[in-house]
């Protein structure tokens, strides 16, 4: 398992956090997602053999947020 903290731009509320959590949690191999709009951070724990950071970044970007 690997844990990464991503800087994400555009989150303004709990609804934004929920949209990101739902999108990233749906990816195979993701075991935990914590999104915090106040700190502009998303912490993701995932199995690298099932999913990569590019797919996680893409899932966040597809919801309209920017990953730094």
C-alpha cells in the first residue's frame, strides 16, 4: 500500500470533498480517500499494483478540480 497527499485546487465545500471521495474511491485498489477543502489536500491510500497516481489525478480532474 502507498499513501500520497495531493494538492488539489478548486475545492470550496464539503460537497466538493464528497465528489472527489466518490470518484477516487470508485477506482480499483483505492482503500482510503480523505479530502480537505480547507487545506486543498486529498490523501489517498492505494494498492500500486491495481491503480496508479495518473489514474487518481485523472479521476479528480474529471470532476473539475486541478491537481498541482
